[in-house]
C-alpha cells in the first residue's frame, strides 16, 4: 500500500471552496469501544478524582455526589450538541471547525484557544516517586524527591517525551496501550471502592457514615459560592471526553461512532465518580481529623492517604493506578490538540507545516511535537513560578473548559437554527439541550473569572495582588487573540472564509427533497 501524501490546505476555488475535506489521517482505525477507552483515559478518573475530591469536599461537604451530578448534566447536554455537529460535519478540527462554520473564522480561531496541559505529567512524577517509596518501605524521603523542582521537571519532561513518542506513532498503538492502562486503573478503582464499603459494613472504617439520600440534595449545600466552586471542580473531572470526536476522521462510521462513544464515555465516568465519592465519604467522613476528607493535609492526594487504611498491603496498587492513569491521560490528551492544529493548518488558519501527516503512521506528526513542546515549556515555567502549579492549572483549566465547551454548544444552536422545529428530536438535541448546557457553562465561566481575581482564590498564589488562576486564564485567551491577529495578517485567506467558510445548512425537509 502506497502511503498517502499529506493533504495540502483546501483550495479557495472551485466547487469545494470553503468546504470540509479529508486530511490524510488513517480512516476506519477506531471503533466505539476503542474510542470509549481513549476517552476514559483522557479523563483519567483515578488522577482527576484524587486531585479534586478533597477540595470539593472542603467546599460542599457530604454534597459531593450532588455536585458531581449537577456538573455532569451540562457536560451531557453539551455532548448532545457535539454529537449533532459531528453527525453533520465529522472533522478533526471539532470546536475550531464547527465554530467557524457557525459563526465565522474569527470565532472559530478563538474556540481553538485551549490549554495544552502537562500537569498530568507532573502528577505522574509525584505518584512515580510515591510508588517507589511505598515499595521500598522508606520513611518518605524518596517521595519527597518529587517536590524538588529540578528533579520534578526533569522526570516530567521524560514522561512528556514518552507520551509524544507513542502519540506520534499510529493510533492503533495508542489504542492497544490504552486498553491495558485504562483496564488496570478501572479495576483497581472498583476494588478500592468495594473495599471501602466493606470496611463501613464491618465497622472498621475511619469515620464510618452510611450513605444518605441527603448527600444528593443540592439545596443542602446552602452557599451559592460553594456550589459554583464545587461545580468548577466537577466540570474539570469530566474534561476530556471530546477527544473521541477529534478522532472522527479515523473512526469507523465517522458520523455516528464518535458521538456514541462520547455519550457512553461521559455516562461510564459519571457512574464511577459517584460510586468512588460515596465510598470514600462513607469511609472517611468530612471531618478534619487524620484521615478525614476535610483535612487540608490530605486533600491534594486523598487516594494515597486512604489507600493504606482501605487496602492494607495492596495500597501500592492505588499509587500504581493513579500513575498509570495520569500517564495514560498524558498520552491520549496529546491526541486532541494535535488534530485540532492539523485541521487549522489544513484550512490555512496556522502555518501549513501543521497540516503535515506522517506518511508512515498517518498521524499529525508535526502538530504532535509542537503541542508537546508548548506543554513542556508551560509546565516547566509554571513549576518554578509557583509551588502550587497543579492546583492553579486545574482551576484555570476548569474555567477554560467552560469557555470552549460553552462556545461550541452555542455553535450547535446557531448552526442548526433553520432546523429547530423540523422535528421533536431536532428541537431537543440541536436547540434546547446544547442551549441550556452552554448557558450553564457560560455563567460558570463568568463567575469563576470574576472570583479568580481574588488573590486568595485557588491555591492563594498571586502576582501583584491578582489571583494566579485569573492571570492564567486571561493570559491564555490574550495570547490566543494576539496569535489570531498575527495569523490574520499572515494568512488572510482563512479569515476571509475562502478556505473554510460559514455554512447555513438547509432545513431537514429540503435535505430530504434533495436526496429524492
């Protein structure tokens, strides 16, 4: 088989000017199961929950299950909108492409302004040293090495290098690796939550508290600010499901498979989060005692501190699960940004080098390498600038997730505006659901942006009396705007709609008539 050549940017003339086109990726590689596995690995349930459960408890106490459900709802509503857009326009650019088709090139470029985080590598480094410490039976000095910034950054860059190598290769390699890593972490988490419930039933839990229906009562939270803070963290723990949509040009049945996989991914992860949070709340309670989830000393890594009391000699499995979770997510997270950059290069929104597809592996090699370099530099700078880089980037990421997920949901609503009332299904899935989901995320974005100005917000890190979380969020958007203006001068064809134009599709009725 002769490898296909990298597809050049779309021509601005002829019948397909401004339309969608293939980019030379390996078609038909991923099925529903493979897409779901990669989606779960990107979300990284073991990593995200151990990093966010403690802070969420500090905000809402026993109402964590409520917050998880409430945070899940806008994600599900937005996922429906993503599915509709993918059905009509399966393109690896996803948010970038869809927002461009709905609102024009300027908004599309803004939608592509996302954080490519390597804090996943940072947490992988911490758990690597924790695991070695546990297996060696040392008094903690090995684990402490992870907090030396020079050692941390050096090992982090090695993780990034390994993840980039796998992502650079064909998607089949990624898929096979993820089957093993995701399967292991989910198995350990299930064992962990079952063991916690067994301790509660046997009366051997630290602060045993039976599961109560009040945990699911949103009105019991009381403080609206706490609800917003909790929701921001809840939004973060669901981030990543959309990676399955960036692979749509590489899936079997690209119009249907990615949307189905995204919905299944969100449902599976929501169920796992609910069971895990309930088991740990029931085992440890919300107090600030030694093992209580309200203890600030353990909130940054609750799985590590509770793994010994819950699993005994098998506690190292939890550290290994979180290590594999963060490493797996680090690798699969590179899939999405690289394919977005590929689409941007393909349609002339960024330099044409980003449109290169490796002729051997059929992957966006250049875009993958650039994404990894940007992420590595970002982490290294942030790690030396702030000891609380993990917490602050998590909070800033939650804010940015609200921004671009919400914008994409509104793109769905506007793109299908001529079809809202063509059927009951179109009314709910192309209008009502994405509108409500996008509105919730937009409100959360504005509130979080406002609150993050406070120097005490997040970890309490600040520059000149302004919260670091706010500065991170504004800087990312600001850099995106500057780059967009620069590219509009260098590459005016895209911004004139010549390589990827706006599209106002006909109504369903007229589509059926055309088909006949």
